[in-house]
């Protein structure tokens, strides 16, 4: 089995890509067009998300299975504990194993319909993501990743408690962590420093969503749970009526963010692709990551 951490090699920055499972035939074609366009760039791995309450469970399993069978890429499946009993979670893990998938991103998940709502666990489910990590690892030889939040999870009470939760998830058996979106690298770097201060050194991968349209920028706010930084809005707001100029400026900002992260020695960059390849390819090409030529300073 190839593990995600096996593809994170010292001295070379790699990249990975996140997809979501298609809901219909048209989305299926869009997804697979992106998969085929990104495959020649040899991403370290590609991940497929899992809908709230298992709403896309079968599509997730089918998509990661197809990637495993029909491409040269290493797939990783997301798995959340929302509205699932432990037996149901074990069933999903078994289904992934039967598809040859042994890399899983373990996420507790948000309440369906309202990410800011009260978390109510399934009566026979999990309460925290570290329990899901242990459940997956108990099933077999899985490599498990977890989510990290540079801006703090919306329901966390303080930054130190949030960091403790991440450390607990890693020490429960996680091999690495993938960070939620941010546009100011300092938030990510401070999170990395807090982990190091707790003697926790699992690879931490920054999450990046290339900015191409005002809609994508708005999606950043929704996913990250923070306003767009002033230094970013000052550049992009005047360009809202000029799609070509907005996109070019957004790609440049995204590239500069990645350059800063690489200079800080991150092992990889995780791109939220929105099931499109073009923007990710542009940033990867700007950075020289497909050839592995851009090294940490």
C-alpha cells in the first residue's frame, strides 16, 4: 500500500488535489475531465469529499474506487461521523477497503444543513474525530489524515483548546493533517508553531483554493468562516466588473501565497479544485511543482 505520507518527501514540495463526488452525469464528465488533465502532473494524492450525514457516501466510494482502478493517481476518501453509528462507519471503511482504498481523511463533520448548529452525535456514533481515527485504524492497515483549522473551528472556544483537539487527533493515529482554507499565511504558520510547541511533528499541509471569480472568493469566506483579508479585497474588489483581470490577479495572489508557504518549508500544497483543473494547473505550473524544481529556501 502506498500511503499519503510516503509521497511527502523531504526537500521537495509536492501538491495534492481535492474533488467532490459528482451528483449527475454532467458533473461526472466535468470531474473526469479535470482528473485526466491533472493526472499527468502527478499529484501526490487526490481526495474525494463525503457529504454531510453520508449524503454522498456511495458516490464517494464509487469515485475513489474508479480513480484507483482507472488512473495512476493515489486516491484518499474523506469520511465523516455525522449521523452514522459506529457499525455504519465500519461498514463504510470495509467498503473502501474492498475498493482498494487505504488512505482516509477522518473528519467529525458539521451538522447537516447548518454548519454552525449544535453538534448532536448519533446515539451509537462518535463525539470527536479522534474516535473516528481510532475506529479506522482498528479496521486494518489504513493511513489516516485529519483536518486542521488555521482560523480555528467555528465551534471552538479558544485557540489553545482547538490546538489540543488537533494534537489529540494526530496522537490517536493520524499520519498527517490537511488545513482548511486561509489567505494569510501567518495563520497557518502559527498553527504549525503551536503543534511544534507540543512536540507534535506530523506533516501539516496547507489548503489552497485558487481565486478565479468573485463567486470563488465568496466561497472562501463560507468555507473558512472568516472575512476576505483587506489586502486581498483591495486588489480584487476594483476588478469585479472585469472577469479576465480579476482572474489574473486572483491567480497571482494564489501563486504568491503558495510561494511564501514553500519558502517556509511546507511538505505539500493541497488544492481545493472545485472539480476544475485549469486554475490548479496554472498555479502548479507557476510554481514548477510538476517538475519538482522549486525547493524550500
